[in-house]
């Protein structure tokens, strides 16, 4: 069980790093999601998960051997919720950047002007949402 789990973790890390290095904002968000899932799987694997592990609810105190530590799944559950919120925030930022600058390539975004440290105006000005 350890080898398939290790391969899955490695593939998720590799795919996440590859996606982050692509010049596209949406692919960067997908890469961060893949790396987040890889870290969650890694925490489960390091927490002692095996197919033979039992749930940590013990009715007989003498049967404590072979139980999984309950802390890593709890931390992973919290990390899943946090990564969902961060992913939603990143996607919202990607939408605003695309709406304002009409590109999702980070290399095409305007840079700060050197003399007054303000950003140059968007190439495509924002259109009003409602016509008057």
C-alpha cells in the first residue's frame, strides 16, 4: 500500500510543480490545488495509515495496538477546507486580473513604473457592467 500511495503523492507533486511553472494564472491555481492535495496525502501517509489500521475508537483498552493516530486526519480535514477557500480566492483574483487586463499570462501584466511606483493603466479599460 505504501508504494501506490507514494507514487500518487509524487505524481501530484510533479503535476503541481509543472502547472505552477506554466505561464497561465488558471494553471497556477490548479498547480497549487494539486500540491495541496499531495501534502494532505503525505500527512495521511506519515500519520500511520495502513489497510490494517483500525479506527481509534476503542471499546476494549487492551486492543490499543494497530490503531491509527487520529490527529493527522483531523488536520487534513482542516487543510482541505482551507485549501478550498484559498483556491476560491485565487480564482477570484484570476478573474479580476483577466477582466482588467484581458490576459491570463503573468508575463504580459504591466509592471510598476520606476519613477513614481504606480502601476501603468490597464490595456483594456474596465467596461461598465450596466449601460445607462
